């Protein structure tokens, strides 16, 4: 392939191919040829360092892992596990005075209108006004807008707006503790990790109760109606309709039970998380063909980029929700199995 044809996608898959085959020299060489912006992504810094360790170059790997372990991310947490260090959560709240928030609403009246429409329970109109009002704001104004939405308990707009601003370190704002009582009530008899369920909800819907995807998935845990009907039937509950699935309690109960079914079927949290996004059938096809595979390697060679990112996000979010739920942090190395077993003949 000519060098001019090697774009980010090609380079990424060349690195993933080397990773899949544990060709550490090729992996290092491929990462080294990436532009600095790509090479500095957490994924490739982590695997560059791990490959160097496999090649006996631990001294070169150590500073890379040490720097990565200071970051709040899936690969940052993996690096901290490799170094047996505590996780760095790097909480940095957004700050703004009441006068600044008032000035923003005066200058951008669409935000004020959005708040009033929401108070009147005209939620779709409120979201349209919010989108209109935030479309051309500066990063600092977006931060203020996110804080404004957070103060109004409009949590999904706060999450989306903070993400658009680039300020990703306000953990209270970006990872709100919502529906926790219902999550605890449902997960306790199922022996499910509540932080994991919260991580799934955060990834699926950003806690938008009435969200509907283009594929037809509904509610906090983005349940497909057919899946919800199957779970309800197993629980001897009436078949839920669309209105039921955009109710928080119903969605959490059915979604958590489906997550439990998937966990029992596939055997571990990592495979169950992947299956919640891509379906159990695909995940079984992605299992190693011969011999066990280290779980971090399996995650980063999942063929679907959406599912790969989904699994990493949910596992990282579950770690953050340990803290938000005031529970001891479960390290990724404990939340994930050491290896993924090969598919059955």
C-alpha cells in the first residue's frame, strides 16, 4: 500500500492486526509511524509501552505508563493497574458566579426560554431552544451553560454541553447520581454491580429518560421493544409498551434483568457489556479461535469500532460511579477477567 493511502483508519487497523497476532515489533513500528496526534492517544501509548515490555525494554515503557496512569480513562486505569497505583480521577468542577450565569441568559435568551419551556414540561421545545442557544457559544460560555443546566437538574443537557465545551473533568456534572435508589433496589437481588449498571445508563442515554434511538431503542438503558417484551415475559410481567419503556423504573428493571441474562450467558462483565451493544451472537463470533486471549487485548481488537469504544467507556464509567456511589473503587483488573476464553467448537 502506498504511504499516501495510509490514513488514520488504515494505521489503526495495521496496529490492531499486529496486536491481535502479538507481533510486538511490528506494533511498535506501526505506532511510531503514526502522526503525533494519533500516537499520543491513550490506546496507542498504552500498547506501545506494553509492547516495549514484551520486547524487554521496560525502562522505555515505564515513563509512558507513569504519565498515562495520571489520566482518567480506560487506558489510564489499565496503566495504573500495570503499575499497581491508585487511579487518578482528576475532578475539576466548572465554576461560575450567579452574576455570570445571569449575564449569559440575558445575552443568550434562548437559554432562558429553554429553561422556561422545560418548567412548563414542553421538553421537546426546550431541547430545540437549548440546541439553538448553544450552537455558537465559546468554550467558556458552554461551560457556563453546562453549569446552568446542572443547576436546573437538566442533567442530559449539562452532560452534552460540558462535552461540547471540552471541559471533561467536572465529575459531579458529567456523572450525576440519578435513579440510584431504583438501581440499588433492582440490582441487589440480581447480584449485579450497580456501578456497572450506572455506567451502562450513562453510556446509553446520558440519563435522558425519554430518549429514542433511530433503531427504535428506548429509555435510559436503550431497550429494543422486542428485547423488553422477552424479558418481561420471563419475569411474568405484562408486555411493556412504548410509554412503559420511557418510564425510569420500568426501563431500569427490564434493562438490568437483560444485562443479568447476558452476563449469565456469556460469563463475565466484559463480554456482557459488548453483547449489550452488539448482540450476544456477534460477541460469540468474536471470541478467540484458539487459546485464551488477555482481556485488554481482546477489547482493543473488537472488530466494531462502536462496540470497542462502548466497552471501554462503560468499564471506565463504572469505575467513576464506584466513587460517585461512595463505594470502594473496583480496579479494572478485578472487574475484567484476566483472559477471554476461546469459542467452543
